[in-house]
C-alpha cells in the first residue's frame, strides 16, 4: 500500500512537519483507537460471560440431579439415567455442533424427556411436592442458561461492525502512507509495525468473538466434571 500511495497519489502527500496534517492524524488515530478499544474490551467481557454462564449451567444441572434424591426409586433412577444420557449428548454431539453454529435437536429432546418425567409426576406427600416445586424451579433456571449458551454459539461480533472496523483500519493506514518522509525505508518499517499491531488486535477480536472456535474455544470441562460426579458410586 505504501509503494502504491507514494507512486500514484503524490498529489495527496503531506509534507513532514505540517501542523495541520499531524493534528488531523492524531484525531483520526484517537477516534479509531477508542472505538477499537471499546469493541475489544466488550468482546472480551462477552467471552468471559459465556464461560461463566456455562459454569452456572453445569452447577444448576448438578442441583437438578441432586434433587432427584427426594423422589421415589423408580423416578429417581430413571431421571438420573436420562440426565447422564443428556450430558453425554452435550459433550459428544452438541459441543461440536456449536462450533459450526448449529443446533443439536437430540440434546434438546433428551432434556425435554427428563422435564416431562418430573412435570407429570404426581407427588404423594408434601415432601415430594416441595421437591417437585424445587426441581421445576431449577429446570426453569437451567433452561435460561442453556438458551444463553446456544445463542452465544454464533459470533459475538456483528459482521457489519467487523467490516466497518476493517475499513476504518485501512483508511487510517492509508492516511499514514500519505506522509512524505526523508527515508522511504523508515516509513515502510513504521507502516509495517502499525499494520501488524492493528492486525494482532483484529486477530484477538475474531478469536474471542467466537467462543467455541479456535485455540481459545471454551471446552465442555464443566460438563465432563459433572459427568464424573454422576458416575460416582455414592450417587
């Protein structure tokens, strides 16, 4: 870009030391830097919120599992078996599907079967009635966490925003190429450092705006620990 601008846009080049050009450059850099910083921080916070939501989802599901102890043996054992199958489905199939922004119907149906088991059970005493009310409350809370996880499987950074940031970065670099410097080699080094710095920031944006893709993808460790808890002999 520097070579192209210096060769074909010579009529647009700024003279070194021009107070107006330097002030204008600082204003553009400040505006672009602030927007990029806000977007980067917002994306990082959203990524952390997704990870926190997944932890809360797993903890709520564990509470759902433990509350089954208050049910009669036939409901308790069937419910535990359904939850184990459901967690296995999340780890084996739903998690890889989220990486492709897809929805796993099988996992949803497995959890619906468990919900129906609790919903249609008729309590035989006040203790079971209290347990069922608590279980239904936990199920409702869990559904909210699950929905948030599914919805956040898509990119947290809107495509239009990403495109706008890229175009703004290109315009900012283009403006820096318009400066006339004594050493073209030094100018090239400075532009390269600037472009590399902005590129690294965009790399982080793309990396953390997709929570289930890439080297920083959120893994189903919370559910794997949950599955280990389900299979403990005492449970």
